[in-house]
């Protein structure tokens, strides 16, 4: 069996590729189709641990959930995790192969291409349909040689492509026509239609533009997706641009601050807090002062020593110390946990030049970065409130010291993290800590919130995916989509 394959490419980053792939996957499940997501190459610092013990982009893990599947490393065979402006850790089939600069990886693409095609072929023999997500734009002229992320992949497996563009940002017709014009003749023929995303207003006002676009390009508009207010889906990489809506002043909310580090990773950890009705979570970026807060969370980092230097350069270390003096709470997750100790050692240059850096000196411990990553899905209990937790670990550090005698969690695999003797500071390697409703309620109570509510984040995420699938059914030409996949509609 060879799966029907459809690839979604975008005119720009954040055009809606991840959303549309997720929506199509869930919609096809509703059509009784055995479907899997696939992204040949992803560049992202938000990642997840797979059922086979590998590491893939977080967006592909969510897409797998939309399909009712456990995430697998074949769904994202190449993952690039930037650790400098010109270099990244290269992960192939879920395993780190080392760091490369951009020029070296460009030459390495021939090897990476084989890994991509191997994964695709394995999925193609197991599923009825594969929905593929491109990366960035297919019209990046400087990246087209040996391309494996967009048209290079589509041509290699001979699959049709639909092109999505975001009208909310403006220039949608220029994006679509310009992108098409920069493709080769064979690639242009491979584009079978357009999807316009995030439209607000009366569709009748857009109709003349749609007719012009179809006449100009000879390609059909497969549909116009509306701007879906209140739909949350985890970001592939970028820190959210929009804050959650403000609420009435009389509603007392807990203020939580997350410093945006240059190499912040897995900031999706904080999505359950962003959506919590009793929480005001703010990401604070470079050049901004850390405001007064009830809780500061130091997030994960792909370059812990460099990000620690950035914290100091921004003056945030002094702000953290002042926050603690006034009784505020502090959580460090993964790289943020490592920063809480006396020192971070990188003798092998895992994340940069070999060497050591002084930590924030808040917990009696130190960390040595190691070549082998710890990748595992875990569950257990948070000792604050004895709340059940589940999540995953992705780190390359071994942490030792007296602080670990006071763990923050007891997992099935053993103790994890640390709680300071005064109860103000909590550190852990666990990503996904806030996806457990009881754990969130316990941590908010620990931070000082009275009558903390529980929020079922996974149910919210699943409902959002259902809304995306409903938008596909209502606004896209599903008959054409099924034809492109060589599938037939299931009888109602």
C-alpha cells in the first residue's frame, strides 16, 4: 500500500501551515481515514519526546495527537535546534548527530535527504494518507539547491501541493502570485490550489480578488479560512505575539513572568498558564525590565551558558534576587533549573565553546553538560500538593549536589529536581509540568493564589483541533482535497 500524500506549503513562515496540517489530519480522521502527519525538516526549539524515544518538533507531536496517534520520530526525521545565529544541533530520526553551521548543513542535505525519504516510505506503507508540512517558503532562492523541506521533497515523492497564505497580514495576492512565479515550471504544475487563511469580514468583498487570482494563475482557490478567535494551538517555535485578552480589574489574577531568553526552548510549557483564567502570564523580552510578579519562571534553553550571560546583561539577575528578597516564588525548568546552581560546565563544547560559567547560586548544585541526551516520557507526583504529573525530559546535563536531597518531584524513574529549604524556589527537568490540572492548581496555591481553579489544558487543545477540522469541512473544497489524496468521502 502507498499512502495518498498531500503537501501544505506556505508563502511565508506563520502563514498557517501547521494549523492547516493539524486541521486536515483531524478532519480526515472524521472521514475514517488512517492518516499521519509528516514534516521532512523542521527548525524549532519547541520539541517533544516520541513513543520510540526520539525527539521531534512540537507541532508534529500535536499533529500526531490530531490523528489519534502516538508521536513517532519518522513524523519529523530532520529537526534543527539553533544554538547560535549561524549553527544548530542536527537531529536525525530523533537522535542528535552533533552541531553544524548553516553552510555545513547545506552540504549535508544529501545525507539528510536519504533520512527523509526513509521515514516517508515507512509511513507510506502504514497509513492511508500522509499530510506533509513544508517549512518557511518554497520560494527561498538561496535554499533551493538540494532542498528537502519544500518542493525538493514534493518532487522526490511526486505529491501534489497546496499553497496557503495569511490575509490578515496584508499582501495575500502578491504573496501567492509572487511565490508561484518564483517556482520552476514543474513545481508550478505541482501546486493544485490555494488556501487563504485568517480572513475577517464579509467573504463577498473578497470574491473579486479570488476570481482575479484564479484567472491570473489558472489555479483554483480551495477555500478561505476565517480568523478563528479564541483558538489555541501550540506554536511551532516563535514566542506568542499576542497576549491573552485582559479581564475585569476586580478579578484578582496571579502575575507570572517568563524572561524570553535568546535561545528559549519549549516555551509551549507555559501555554496552560497563559490560558488560565486566574493567571496573567507575560513574556518579557530583551530591553525590558522584569516587572513585579508573584512568580518568575526561568524557561528551557538550548544554550544555557549563553542565555545565562544574557540574563546578566539585561540586568535580570538583580531583578530575580530582589524578587526573592520580597518573598516571590521562582521556578526553573530544564535549562532554567540548571541556571539555579553554582555552575554550569561544558567541557566538550556541547552548546558552544568549552568552558564553565557561574550559575545564579540559588541552589546547592552544579551541572555538567554531556554528549548524550536524556529523552524520555515520564510521570509521577509533584511533592507540592502531592499532585500527579506527566511530561517529558529533553536535556543533555547531569546535575549533582546537596540540593537534590530535597527533590521537587518523585517520578516513576526516581527523584527529580529540587525545592529550596525555604520553599521559595523549585527546579525540575520536567517539561509539560503545567499540563496536569492538579499540578497547576497546587503550584498556583503554592505561589499564593487562593482558591486556585483547575484547567484541563488537554481538553482545550483537543477542542481547538476540532474547531480547526470543522473550519476545513465548512470552508474548504473537501471534494477536491479528497481527490488530491485519491480518497473517497465516507457516506454520512
